[in-house]
């Protein structure tokens, strides 16, 4: 279930809470329905990103574990 995209937002190397904060900031300026793919290495992102999507009304389209962390595809609510 790989999803490579030209719009991959690279958040590798950032520790909690930065991946969520930067994702929130990036989504803020995007139109509803737009998809954003992010990649993280923070182990807590596997919990934090799905929780963030649920709290903020965004759809977590896909989530996958990678060798170094996680990849997520989020559709802005």
C-alpha cells in the first residue's frame, strides 16, 4: 500500500508536537477536500496524527508504517 506523491510533506526528524503543528498549519491554507501526504519519523505520530484528524474533522485516508516511521494521507475536512 505505497502512496508516492509529488506533494509529500516531509516531517521526518521532527519530534512531537511539531509534526501535528506543521500539518495543522499546512492544512489551514488548503481548500477543503484537498489531500496532503505526510511522512514522519516520530513514533508518537502514529497516535497523534489520527487523533489530530479526528479532533479537527479531517479524514485520514491512509496510514502506513514505514521502515523509519509513518506515512499518512489526509483529506482536509
